[in-house]
C-alpha cells in the first residue's frame, strides 16, 4: 500500500495513528492515508473483515527520520551542543536512540541522551561535519550536523604608555582586544617593573606605584591570552617632571709614577642640564687639583706603584652623583736626578737666526731615559736642531738615554720673521725635562728663562737721482763721444753701479765704474735718432762682511741725434 492510496471504506476499518501519518475519513471512496504524499512509502498491515464482524484493525509502523542540521559558527577552541531530537521526526513516537561521530574534520563527539556535544580539536579550524543516526524499534535513519569553526586570531597586546607622578599609585586598566567574537581575553603580567610595584586587582586592573631606584621611567610587560594564542605588550610609565641626576661615570687610566695626568671627565645629563664637577675626595698615594677648565690633574707619589683613586661629584643644581677615577700607577725602578740649563742669543734682528743651547745633566745614581722639551720663543719660527732624535710639532721634543754623571747638549735654532720683527720686542724661551724614572730632585727640571731682544734693522735708503732725465746728445758717425757722469748721484752717498740695460744696435757703448759713457755712432742712415738705457744701482755693505748689496735701481735714457 502506498502513501496517498485510497482504501474502500465498506470493506476496511483503519486505526488513526498518532504522529505525522494522517488518516483522513471519510474520503469520497474510502480513507485517505497521507494524502499529501510527503513521506516515503510505508508498510501497512491490513486486516479485512466483513461489515458485521468485529475483528483486528489495521496498524501502520514507521522508522524515525534524521534531518540535517546547520549550526552557527563557533570560535576555535569552543564547543557546540545540539539537541538532536529537535531534528528527528518519528511518526509513531517511539523511543529514539541517538548515535554520532565526526565524518569531516577533527573533533570529539559526546552523546548524552538526545544532547550531542561537539568539541573540535584545539588546532582545528574550518568546516566540521558530524554524522548522527536515530534508532527505534521500527528502524533508523542518518543525518548530518554541520558547524564552521573560525580560525583563532590571537588577542592584541599593544605597547602602552602612561604619565605618572613619582610615588603616587596609579590604577592601570589594560584593554582586552580580541578580533574573535565573544572570546574571553585574560591579562597577566609577564615581567614586573624594575623600579616600582605592580599589584593585580580583583576587577582585572593593576595598581602601579614607583619605588626606590625610579629615575623617571619604568616599564613592565604583560601577556594577553585567549586560551589558545597570546601576545605580549610593553607598558611604559613616565614622570615628565622628574629630574634625572647627572651621570658620574667611573673611569680608569694608566699613569707613570710622579708624572701629572690630566683627566677630562665627560659631563653627562639626559635632561640637558648644565653639569658642574667638584673634587669629592683626595687619593691616598698622590694628589689631585681641579683646573680652571674643570679638568683634574692627578700626580702620584714619585715612589708609588699600584692602584690609586679619587672621587668627584657631578651636579646639575638639583641632584648629583659621585664617580670614581682609578689609576694604575706604573712605578719606576731607576733613580736619577735630571736638570736642564738654557743659554742663547740676547739680541736678534729681522731675518736673522737665533740659537739656544739646552744642556741636560743626569746627576745619577742611575742611567735613565729623559725627554727634553723646548717650547720656543713666541713669534719665532723653528728651524732645526743638531740632534737626530728630536721632533717638532708645537715644540721641540727630544727623548734619549743619559748615563749617570753625564751631560748632553742640544742646539736649537729659530728664525726671526721680517714681517713680525717690528712688534716682537723681547721674547722669552725656557727648556724643561721629564722622565719616567724616579727623579730625586724635580726643582731643577725647568731652566731659567732666556730673554732675546728682537729689533728691526730694516735698511733706510734713498734711491739714486738722475738730474737730467731724458737728455739728448749730438754725435757724428764714426766719431767717439765721451759723456762724463754729471747726471747720477746718491743722496745717501752709497756706491753707484751703472750697466747698459738697452744698447742700440747702431751705437757702440761702454760705461766705466764712474758711470761715464763712451758712445761711437755706427755708419747708417743719417740724420737719425738713437737711444740707450742705463741701469743705475746704489750699493751698500749691510752685514759688514765686505759684500755690497743692491738697495735700489734707476733706469735712465740717453737720446742721440746722429749726423753724417
């Protein structure tokens, strides 16, 4: 018998079943079973009786129907629950048993009565399909439960900053940011602040209070987690009004025993404040003096070797810090007594050279290395020394070994500049010696000052005079003409020297030491005009060495009218 079939009513009687199988009566020609044809064909047991006899009636039996279900999306790591009975149709209302298992995707499936709990694997995301079946005594059917598991997105832990006032507690509410809908984010402290305390409150906030060692800035890191993934952020706390004390770095140097070492301590302040330095404590095995430029000059005891130190204070006017300067003092085993004397010229003129003699003496008892230094007189130019071990940068420096009881002389030469001699006047020179040995007497390490008076001996001179410039003379071809010197003289009485600078090719010319001319015109076109040029120089012995030097010159023209 098929759904929708019509049963002849005079012949049949059919029980009305419960559920969704509908028996309608009377139809025009009998009973209409499931007239809409919505169900699959069912077996119906029909018992036929005549109209007058009571007997067994027909009974219809149907298996449950398991319909497919599509659930809402869930986040990765979440579980889904579904009442499978809601999706099962059973016409005859039998007791239905639900069974289920994962068919697509990875998940744990638990069935308790009609409730199906689906727990995807922790690392699973995507489409998940669960196959379930509904069973009763009449049969079974299978259906699917589908759910999409969204891929998990880690929560976001941004780097945050907050301004505070030193020593005041601040409540920090760290935002919980997660892009997965409905996901719970937990905030935990990953690393504690270095210069304060951080306390977790019951409402999920944190209270920070700056503490000892706080220098205007502190920070901690926090962890934001949704149970699957996590992110880390840094929370920085800053007091904008905090004054940072200057930095006083600890420094160390090597120094030779007995020598002065200058320390230029860097001035460091992150706020840009002006830093001043002051001496805090003296060393045990030496002495320190602060110089006008803020540097420190340290000198160890001459016989000391080892470690020595002093402290200094750096201040910005509000706060300060103390630093330590440590010296590894290198001792000397030799003992010597070096002295130096200096002698030199007491007079100098422009363009002249000045020599100084520096004599270094080692009075013993040991041989040792010594350095001679000569700064040179201001305004004079270094020329040379007689020593191959000397160098010159801004001063003369010569280092050499000197045996006990011996001396060494070094001659140092300077020159006077002509352009500065007028303004120099008196200049002073001094020499000094230093040694890495233990110098028994340092009082003779600097020579006495040698004074040199620089004068300007620039020559005062008047040039020769031509009393009859451009004079003209008459002459005849082939006739010698003698012209005595009546034109040239020198106001200073200097010796005059005349030479022919330009001889005309039509004239034979000679000049003597008295500047007299002998001129003989050569045959040629007449009448004509010829010219010669005579150079006149005045000479003088400037240095007293018998050598005449030219002071100035004069060029004079002689014109000739030549006739036959």
